[in-house]
């Protein structure tokens, strides 16, 4: 599959992935949950393969970008009604 298509598909799954990680690792720290989300998304887009085939020229910047995307999605979810449980209202 074309790397860009795979990357965009993986990014579109981030909100549900982050909610799943939150459900599984609710008691863990934010950093631990972020690491788990990054591991899953990194595996799904095969970052190691993409680096070795030169589809990712700078893996450090790519990983930093993924960190920003995950942080942004978490911020959006936390600011939305989705983060509010019915019992809390």
C-alpha cells in the first residue's frame, strides 16, 4: 500500500485508538498512555520499514510530528463532550 494512504488511514484512527488506550490504561500516567498510542500507530504505519525504504527521510522529526498529532487529538477529545461521562453530569 502507498505509504501516504497508509499514514492518512492510521491518523484517521487516532481518536478511537486514544479512547481505547484510555480505557485499557486508565490508571497509568499520561506519558505511559501516549507511549502505548505511539507504539500502536507506529506499528500500523510500519515506521521502521518506511525509514529503511527511505519513505521517511528523518525519523526523529517524523516521531516528533506523531507526538504532536497525538497531543492534539487528546486535547480535542478532552475538550469535547466525548470526554464527559454521563455519570459526571
